[in-house]
């Protein structure tokens, strides 16, 4: 059974500084044991997957969380918690709430890092995983580009000005219509008095800026180990013009992983949005087997 309207819910999660709520959007039959978890990029939210989730809701119960600090989820009291270990912990709590024994995983950028982190845990609930323009090794130019806008708290006099800002920072997503840009932007915006602001906690930039070359290398090694340990199918979808995921890293992932395949999305950088039919078809062919 396909249910085309989303359901909104929250789940309570634990961090070292206390409890917080993580919001999520759910599509499809709530009794369907076949669950797909879709996790977004660094400053985005779960509503990025509205089109993809609706397209796959005939087969899956699709669950799209707002990672803590983003969207409709709470902000952490201690910004040091904005890191993969906390996010993995929150996803384990979410999966327990869903009552799912196994899940499939679609992870865009940060969502893929979270997926790899969970996939490398013994007895992982992840069955198969699509990594959208991300791998264990992240190219430095992309980190510089992201760091240029991450953590800023701009205020805009109009909704359209805020949408224009998001469009300009998201140009690597590739060509989209004005309506598509608007749909991708509105869930990321809230009104604050007479201004429009972004829904993510600017403090997510704190741990991002604190990463040293040594910490980055340790994180990369841990992600390679997780990828090598995961024995389910993995599809790496790389944007043809990506500045974050290189072709060389994709080739290494296919060599070091157990069941890793890849596809390149033409005309797109970091990262494909999977709102267009050709990209949705890639996901459907991988997941619906």
C-alpha cells in the first residue's frame, strides 16, 4: 500500500548533555516491515527527500529524519556533540522506535558518513546502502567551500531573498526549476520576527572548524574500516562534477569494499538531489530488487 502524504513525528534521544528530540518525516504504509532510512547532508533536513520518498513509498516505509541541530529537531546544549558518533546513536534510537529489524539506507553527504558509521558496527541493522556523493575520503577543496558558509547566521528581509541565498550556496546540486529550488529551500527556513533565517544551529560549525589533520585522518581510517566490514550491497552515486568525492576514491571504495558498485550522475556536482526521474530511477533499481 502506498500512502502519499507524510506523517510527522519525533523520537527522544540521549546525549552526554541530556535528552533531545529528533524529528522525522515518514511516508508509506506504517505497517510495512521494509524500511528505508534517508539521511540528509550537513546543513539540510529530511524534507530534501520528499520526492524520492513518495516515489519509493509503494515499496517501502520511508523515514527521513532531521539530524539533531537541523530542521525541526532540537539543538544540542553542547556543540561538541555535533559529530558522527552522536548521530549514529540517534539513528539507533530511531530504528528502535520504528520497530525495524533491518533497514536500507540512503545517505547524502553527511548522511552517508552516518550510514557508514552504523554499517560498520557488528550486527548492524543496515541491509544495503546508497552513498550519495560521499566516501571515507573527503577532498579538501570541498571542506574549504563548505567552511566558507557553515555556521553563519544570515538574516533576510524577505523569503525570496533567503531562497536566493540557498540557491546560490547549492548551485553544485545542478540544474533545477524555480519551483524545485523553492521546494528544496522552504523546509530550511523559518521566520524570526521581521526576518527570515535558516533552521540549522550555527554551532554545528564548532566541531567542523576544530578538525585537525590528525583527527581527519583518524576519522577517514575509521570509515574505511567500517566500509570494509560491511557485507551488504553498497552503491556509490557520484556527481560528475563533485568537488567532495573523487573518482579515485570511488575506485578505492570498490576495491576495498565487499559489494561496492558505483554510478556517476551527469551534469551535477555535490550532491545529486534525487528529485529528477533519472536519479530516482538509479535509487529504485538499486533498492527495489
